[in-house]
């Protein structure tokens, strides 16, 4: 069955780091762009980052540029989000999504509605 599973969330102090993983099963992630989104309590889901089919073809929300890095390892059928210099406002449930892209190009989108498959989310809490 098609499945995405996020892992790596937890509780850290401001300035700390976390690395999230998004493992795909039931399909080949090579053919999909990946999006990372988060939802804080009382707020709408917002885009964090996306990665096209090619590792390195990334976009970032302004709020995380310079602090977060999205990547993928297609051989492992897994995407990643490295989060550094975490702030309390980074707190939320982080989700990965996948959308099939017909050709091997650099496209990815920061709109949640573009994504076909979603993981269950992993909680990230940044507090002192």
C-alpha cells in the first residue's frame, strides 16, 4: 500500500536541531516531488520546503531559509528535512507529502493541494 511515514520529531530547546525523515513505501519516490508542511496550534497548514525529483532542486519558505535544508535519497526511498537554529515559532506538526511528476525536472510546489499522498505527521516542539 502507498504510505509515507515521518519520523524524527521531538522536543528541543531554542537553537537546537532536529532531522526529520519521510520514508516512502508502496511506491517509488524517485518519480515524486516532496513537500514539507507544518501546522502550529491555531494556525493553518503552511509550506516549509519542497524538493523536486532531483536532490538539490529545493524551495523554502522565507521563515526557514538559511535554517532548514530539504533533501532526498532516492536509493533509500526517503526524504529529509534538517532543521537547525530552531525557534519556538517552528513548533508544530510536520507533514511530508508526495506528488507524481511526469518528467525528471526541478519542479516542486509550496501549495498543499498539489500533493497526492501525505504522512501522518510528526510533532516538533521548540521551547525553553
